[in-house]
């Protein structure tokens, strides 16, 4: 299959720039991948798609305020860093602008020198490894100085940075939000639990590769980015209990899907506690191991995320659903509306 097989025309005005006031008031398009039937509703009705004994799997990663604006003390030149990955102790892989001027040994100050970075290694495509120095606790310093790394297609300023976090975000480490989870409220999660659905948390720290377009036309030549995941003993036991009792495993978002299917592939269709790095590329032809249904937002044309959804529901039906969503004025991407595919 080719990347161009997953293209569609999206009017720019449908790219959501701000979150809705009420998280669960977003639209929800329900798609039955076996019958092709579609239903327009609102997100809070997702509870009707879940049965007692099912498991709802959520990614509890928390987005770091990973965009830092600083200056070089020698020249006063402005520098922007985007934290991607904590490689060891106080060393981070970052994207830097302007990268050309950041040679090895260059120092950068943030917030009047409360946080300092030294470039220790050059990488490709504007990447650098930097070593940070600071007083106190790094995450607290970052919270006070950093900005939320919103995707490049969002141009509006985010008034409340907690709106780019899920209400259950807990484990610090993402460069982007697991946006399918942004629709949930504490009340909606409580309603789902009261129905007898088991809520299970996994962790996958979302990398910026999520937003990178596929640059090759032949999908077999595309290399996926790696992301860190973790599934606890408790979560694995809950999922296995649900599966053994005949319940559905319902994933929230492509990050939860990638975690579960990585583990399913590693342990021959079984779920075991595990952590590590995954670069799984789920595309049409993939044999599903764990996930029975899922909710997800509407994704970019020609993205690996559209390919993942197509691997479950079929390319033709997914593109038909996307065209329906466009005609009905659904909002797209991170702050947009959602689909439930069963």
C-alpha cells in the first residue's frame, strides 16, 4: 500500500484550535466495522458502547511543559528547545532552533539562569543532546519556565494548559497529549465504572514523531519513531481477567492500542506486565491480538494514525467515515471530536 492511499481533503476550518468548554460535549461518530453502519452522537454516550465486564484502557501519561525559550549569555541570541526524551539523569534529547548556531559546548540560559543547558552532542534534523543544570527539582523548574508543546496545526494560545492534559494524567514524560482521552471527565469515568466496566491504566509517553508526516510513498519503507511504554502487574491482571471472562478490551486512543498490541505481539497474544520501547507500525494487513474496540480522534491525512485505524476497520470504511465527518462539520485533530470503532 502507498501513503497516498490514505489521503483526503480536509477544509482548514475544521481543524479545532481550542478545546470545547465541556470536555465530553464533543461529537462522537460510532462506526460498526462489520456492518459499516454509522451513528452521530455525543461523547458522553460512549457509556452506551460499553458493557459490564468490559475493560476501558486509558493512557495516563502526562505532557511535560517541554517548550523552553532561552538565550545564549555570550551573544544574547534567542534559542528555543523542545524536550523529546530524557536519555540519562539530567541529559535530554531536544529539538533546537536555530540549530545551526548550537555547537557542542554552547550554553543556554532560561529564566534568568534558573535553568541552564549545555550542548554535549549533535544529532540529525536539528536534534541535540543537552545537559541541564538547576537548583531544586527539575520538573518543578520546568513547570515554572516551560510552555505546553501544542501541535504545529494549533495556532491559538491555550488559556488553561491543563486542557492539554487528560483528567487522569499522572506519569510525566510526554511531548504530546494522548488526545483521545481529552474527552473524559471525572464524572463520565465514574458513570462508566458504576456500569461495571473495569478502568485500566497503561503508560505510553507520546513522542513528536506522532506529528511527523510519512515521507516515503511505499509504507514498507517507513520507519516508526520509538516511544516508551509501561504496563503494570495490576493492569495486566485486570486485562487478563476481563479477557478470560469474555469481556471486550476497549482502548482509548492509538497510544493505548500501540501499547497493548506491542505486548500482545511480544507474548504471543497474551498480556503480561512489561515495559520498554515500541516502534510498532500498525497498518492494513495487521493481525490484531488484544484490542476489540477503541475510541480515537480524527487524524491527519496520510498519517500513520489513519493507517492504524484502517488496519482495524478497513481503508474504504475509514475514508468513508472521514468524509461523513467532514460533511457533518466534525472538528479534527487534537482538540477535535472523536470516533468509536467497534
